[in-house]
C-alpha cells in the first residue's frame, strides 16, 4: 500500500504534467483570474485609485457631534458642523416626515445594505425596455454619500466608475452608522432648491415654520422635491409639484405607512407654500471662510482622527479684528454700490442673484486678511461678501495682479543693491525693447511726466515710468528673487512689466510677503491653529513655534518702511490718515489696468493687513477706481477698530546699519554737521550703511577721507533702451567692482556697495565732519504719530482720486547735476 507522501508526490507530478500540456492561453487565464480577484479586492478596499473619503466626517452632521473652535482668547465662536442651517434630531420630527422620504426614495431602506438588489434589477429591466435611463436605483445611503462628498463623487458624472465608487462609500457608511443615524444625516443634508439645504431650512423656506411642525401634506411635498428641486419647485411649477406630492402620499398609503383615508384627505389639501419665507434668510456664520480653512488644515494634519472625535480647536482668530474686517469691508462695498464714489455699472449684491458653479458672482466682491507680524497668526480672514452665496475663498484662491502694491519689492531690491532713496531717476517717456520689432512704452497713471524725481518720490507717488526704469537698472531677476524669498509663489515672470505688478498673487500671499517689511527683514508664514485638544482636555496636537525667515537686511526694510510711511502722509495712501488712523503705519496702494483690481496692503509694527476689491470676472470697477479711494479707507477703519481696544505700538526701532542725515537739496549730498545749503531747504533722508552720499559743506566743498578711491559713474541704460537693444543682451546689474550683489547677504568682510555722483570721489564708509568726527545725530524725519482716533468716516468723503497726487507741501529736493537712472 502506497504511503500518503508518495501519493501526494504522484499527484504533484501528474498535475505538473497536465499544466505543461495546457495551452498558454488557458494557463494565462488560470493565473490571471486569481490575480485580478486579489487586485480588485485591494482596489475595492481602497476605493480604487482615488482613495476613500473619510465617512467619519458625517459625524459633524449629527447634532452636538461637531468639534468646536475657540478664538485666541479662549472663547467659542464656531463649530465644524455643516454651514447650511440648524441640525434637527430625527426624534424631534413627526413620524410622517421620515416616512414620506423613505416611501418615495427608498422603500426597503431598513431592509437592505448599501444597495437594494431588487431595485437595481428592476431598474435595469425597466431601463432596457425604455431604451434609456428611465429609473434610478440609488438608495438613501448612496444619495447621502454623493451629497457629502461631491468632490469625490461628482453627481454630474453619470459613469460606471462613479457609481461603483458611490456603492463602496455607501457600504462604509452602512458599516459605520445605524439606519436612524443615516436617515437623520440624510434629512439634514439633502438639497431642496431655493438655497434651502436640510429639512429645517426647507420647512422655513416653503412653509415659514420649523420641521417639527410639518403637516402630512407639507412633508409629502418636501419629500417630492430632492429628485429634481428646480422641476418640482412649488412656486414656479405648482402643477408638477402637486402631482409628485400626491404620488408620495399614494406610495405612503400603499406601503401602509399611513391610512388610505388620511392619504386621500392630504391629496385634497392645497400646496400651502408661502409667497415669501416668513423667516429671514439666515446670516452667514461668523468667520465662515476662516472656519473652512481651519477645517481643511485639520483634515490635512489629523487625517482620520479628526472626524471621529469632538475636539476643542484653539485658533489664532481675533474676534475684534474679524468682526471689524467683515463689517468695514461690507460697509465700503455697499457705499460704492450706492454711488458714494461714483457710478457703478454692475448688479448690486443680493442673495438671490445667479451664482456660477465655481462660486463666481456678478456683483462687486472684496477680501480682507490680517496677520500678526511676529507670529503669522491669522487675526482676520474674509474671503468674500456672503459665504452662503459663494464659498469661493478670495483670500486664498483668487489670484489677481498686484498692481503698484508690488512696487516695494522693486525699491527694496534697488536699496539692497546700493541705490539711495534721494537718488534721481528720470520720469520721461520710455520705450522698452521686447526683442525683435516689439517694444513697450509704460505710462504714468495721469499720463504726465515730472522730469527728474527721487526714488522716494517715485515710490510714494506710485510713478510707473521711473519704477520700470529702476527695475531695468537693478535687474528684474533680482526683484523676482527677493519677491520669491518674501513669499510670492514662483514663477514670477521676469518681464519689464513685472515692476508694475503684473504678477498674479492672492491676498494672503501678498500680506505674508509684506511681513518681511513689518518685521524689519524677517518674514513669517500664516498659521490658523495653535493647538487641538480632546474632550478630556488632553493636547492632541500643538503647533510649532513660529519660524521667522530672513528675507532682507533689516536696514533695507527700515528704509523702505520709512518711505511707505510717507505714502500715508503725502502719497497715494493719504486716505488712511484722513480716516483718522494715527498709529505708526506704512503701506502701499495698488491698482491694475482700467481699475479692475484695487488694493491696499499696510502694516504697523504688530499687524499686517490687506484689502482687495474687484469683480470675480475681471472688469473695470468704476471711473477713477484706485486702491487709495476704495481699499485704503477700509484698511484704516479696520486698524482703527483693532487699536481702539489695545495700546498703539511703538514706532519701529532703527536697526544698525541705517544712517540718517540732512541732505543738500542742490547736490543730493549729505551736509556736514553745522553746514547749511547755499540755497533751498535741507531735508532729512535715510541711507543704508555702505550706500551713503559724500558729505559736503557747500561753503568749503566736498569733505573727503584718504581711503576714498574715485569710481566710474553708474551705467546709463537709457541709451540702450532707446536704440532697441534687447533687454536680455544687457549686462546684469553689478557692483562697481563687477561682483553681483546677492540679495539678503550681509556686507561684513566685503567692500560695501556705495552710491555716488559722477565726477565725485567714492564715499567713505562713515559720515565724516570737517574735524574728522562723525556727524551729530539728526532728529527724526517727522514728528511721532499721535494716538489712534476711535472713529472714521465712510466713503462719502472721497480721498484723492489719483494714484499719483500732486506734490505735498513738504520740501522736495531740486534737480541735481547727477546722471539719472
């Protein structure tokens, strides 16, 4: 008798022989089927390529199940429940309300799992007989899945792949929640048309009462609507709505959910829809755009652990700043729509206006964001006028041209490269070659030219032509390098027009980039959440300490900030001071072509904030629309309200490396201590150490030191531009010694970049008086700002209409014989 091992060996031998005799095609099928089954099983468990959405997110659609958000002072201001309206527990609804939905949408809801096989087969047979899609087979759970996860299960995609994924997600919902929980979430989430999402919102929209008070005919009408809300709208299509309501009642009676007599009486009842909702349309939740951004961050950081717990989320929001930003932005937008600043040819804001699927609105929009200059904490975040109407977040997702709000990066690059703010630049017609026969001639806002002006005046008055000329002088690649270092997303087109802000940015991106100026060279990134705690108070996640990034030299940032302070006192941003804000502040206006976008980005030593206004689809706002007229007053009133409850900040401390001195108006050179100009009025200016003019005493001539070596004049690019030399053929801007200036690098151990005038020797590293001593300290350039004023006017008192207002009464240097840039 053969042993068991020998019989197994014989079996394996015969099986191996049979396998070798089998045709290759059959062998391929035999191997492929198990492999395919394994692959499909893995794919099913992971929702195929896209991955499964987290069904525990549905917990937030259960009353009391959502995480709560607290502001920076520990006060609760929101939760992460759905935004649509009040969540109603199933137990508070009359029995006929859920029964009406089950009867018409999914009669075997409590008997099947994720899918109803009997219904699927019946729908397939009916569709084959009809020669098309005549009947659907989605269960309530499948409908809930695509309503809660529209990004993963887009309803407009009627494909087999989407249907399979929908079944997979529905199965996971069935495995996670009870039938009553699923039904409760369905009723609180489904859309009923006319902006009403959820049973409570629908009851108030169509009947002016709460869902707990719905009668049987009313419940049947609401159950009739989710299939096609527009088609069965009882106000627009009462006949179709009544027919489907009666069908619901008939189904309820046929399924013995209500007596036949009761169904017959309900069919005779009128629709009873109110002409207008008796309850006012609910306002958007406080800080709704901020709440959604926090939701996204928690999903990214905590993943599956987020929706499975009721968390306490400590955010960075400042309730005062947020309330002020929302109210002041809307206040200004309504004033503009009301004609306070001129005629606006556009629809006025109204919740009933048509909105595109992507959230694009036809009316004037706005955005505002405020960050802590030291930590990057988001203090206020307003992504639009009405979150319930348009959830498109303009603070984060709207990328619009920055206009003149980009110019500080041009001038910061120039100062970092050794230019001085009192250095002259030509404001004359300019033609820039773009290669081949193409050229570009930038224009100033008012079309006028001023001849020679200082770099400070060009920035303060937002002059376009001098800015383009300066950018060509220092190099657009260096400007792009600094802007990217500050936080502007690359790539930044290195075109000549880049200097005028053709760079597309989002409001939060530009605001974060300005923290490098407010922080005297140190920038920070925005943050929303400080820590997350569980229900027991245990810390689940703690944010890292803010990381400050070195962007540019502190002295450069201080000098640019000083010029941007001038913007508020005598430049394009005078609306800020006119509105009554007196705390130390600096900022820049921005306006794009035809006034399609208006900006104001400003900062104090503590807070950086930006305001943007425009249409979602770019178009001119109105005649004379500028950042100074439209956006700057909002910024001023926002900051006034923030500082009404806190101590105004101290001015920026002057960092090392900044030289302050009196300038001779005729030559643009520094006056030695005790010296006066031969004519005109001396004025004060700031310089970066290593880029300081020669010290002079007009009655005695220049004061030199032994180590000074004459240097050649700055290169003149004007000739190359006029003769059509392509920009790319010009040499890069460099130091007099030929070494490229690297932005952000210190000058320790190196010969500093020095500014100079032609035919004059190079300056010494320090300021020297006739006696060989350093010049005496010079008083501040202007008196310290006064305390903030608590109130500010609305847009009725319009600030200057032009981006380039006339020269202020402050003394301005007269043209010098030095060559212009």
